[in-house]
C-alpha cells in the first residue's frame, strides 16, 4: 500500500505557493537523521518554526549560527565535577555533542531563538520581495503615421538584407 503525501498547498486555493512548499521540503530533507529530533511548523502565512528536543542542554551549551543560508545548531555538554563524584548504576540520559544543519531558501530570515522546557525554538519568516507593479502601454502596430515601429523597422531591414544576399 502506498501513501500519497498530502500537503496544505494541494488545494487549488493555494496556487503559486509552490516555492514556500519547496522551502519547507528542503529544510526537512537537508537535516541529517538522528539526534536531536526536531519538528518544523508553519506559523501563520509566512512564518516557520524549527523546534529541537534538547533536554539537558542549557543556553550556554547551545550555539545557533547562520552562514550562507545554512542554519547550524550545535550542542555541547561538559562533564561536571559533580558527575565525576557520582556512581551511575545506569546512565541513559545522553550527554553527547551534536550538530544539526538546515539549508534555508533565499528570503528566509531568522527572527530569533528561545529555549523552553527542553525545546529549542528557532523562529523564521519568509521575506517577500516588494511587488513592483507597472502598467504596460499597448500600442498600435503602426506608429500613427503609417510607419512601422522601430523594432519592426529593424526586423524589416534585416529581412531585406537577407533577400539581397540571395
């Protein structure tokens, strides 16, 4: 049994939002599998949020950087002196380093990051380029004096030159 991937953008009401959907897909596919697990959410019309599960990490243990449209999150934990004095009968809580990278599309801007209850939230916004609408004047094929417009004159002259060469 195959399952079709449904998207919020499959509706005909969302024509023209393909680029936004591709951005979400690229962010999702670019990250390596593994630790830490993460979610990608759409927030409003043009917002995105990446949430990473980083329980046990403090703000001092986390770095978030962006360089050349690549968002990189790094986590590092240091062995505390307390841990050296303790004897663990079972140690199942990961105290490891990680690095997770996401490739962001052009026009995606990082708004900020926050750490809340073991989740690192990175908020982003898609910056839409300003629309510069302009009206195009429609003109007659002739210039009003019975002459061809300049671009048609150039084309006509090229045709005449080709026929002289034959």
